[in-house]
């Protein structure tokens, strides 16, 4: 039996700050499924995938990374759109080793190289880590700033929150891969729900 996780002071503060904050919007599920389909087609080299063709064809703007991200989250709006846009761009830059100035064909080539050398699930898990940190920090960053006595403490708390998000996403994703190897809508919904519930803690009334 594994040892129980010891909840850190930062995690307790995070749970407290999240109590009155809005829950994750459902648009993240649609974006997650589109990312999964898109990366699956690139990894398999399926040139005729309709979604892949649509995304690559549209990504001819001066900033193809942003254009690809906007295409993947096309039905999101408001703050959720901003959070998803930031998160998708971050995972794309992460997967191409933060190179800039690439065109859409080069981005596709770098992404396929990444997917060939890493599990495709690594890309999806990293997207969720970026997304949940962006979501959490957007809603709690000012609360942490008000609590912290110095900028150094504030920056350390931000780093701690990022690690908390990465750990919780990794744990939830591991459970998902063991129980639901296929990422369909129900599995995606359950995965998102599990991550959010773990972030909010066992006392979460809507968990």
C-alpha cells in the first residue's frame, strides 16, 4: 500500500483560495479531444485527416503557433478561451523545444519528431499541466500575492503551485491510462473532473 500524500501548506492555501472560484469550464474537454485527435493523426502520419488538414491549412498566418492554437479552441470564449489559448501555445512550444520563427510545415515536422520519441500521452499530460496551472493561477494568483510577505515568497508559492498541478495531473493521468486507455468524451470529462477535484481537496462540495 502506498503512503498517504502529505498535504503541503501551499496546497492547503490553494484549496482554500479555490473554494469561491468558478469551476473548470466544459470547453477544455472539447479542446482536449481535438488535441488528442490532431496529435494522433500527426503521429500516425495520416496526411488525409480532416482535422489535421484543416489546422495545417489555416496555420499560414505570421504566427502559426497561435493560429494552430486558435483553431483547436475555436468554440471557446471569454476567460476560458484565453486560458486554453495560452495553454495550447505553451504545449506546442514545449513540444518543439521552444524554437521560434518556424513555419507550419516545420512545426508539424518538429511535433512529429517529438511524438516519435515520446509517448503521445506525454503531450496530452503536459497540456493539462499547463492548463490547470494557468486556470489555478488566474483565479488564485492575487490571493497568493496578498498572502505573501515578500516577492520571493510569492515567487516560491507560484513555483510550488506549478509543481502541485504537475503532480496531480500526472497522478490522475496515470489512473486514466490504467482504467480508460482510450480518450473519448466520457473519459476526458472524468479525467478533467478528477484533476479538479484533487486540486480542490476532499472537502470540495461539488466534487
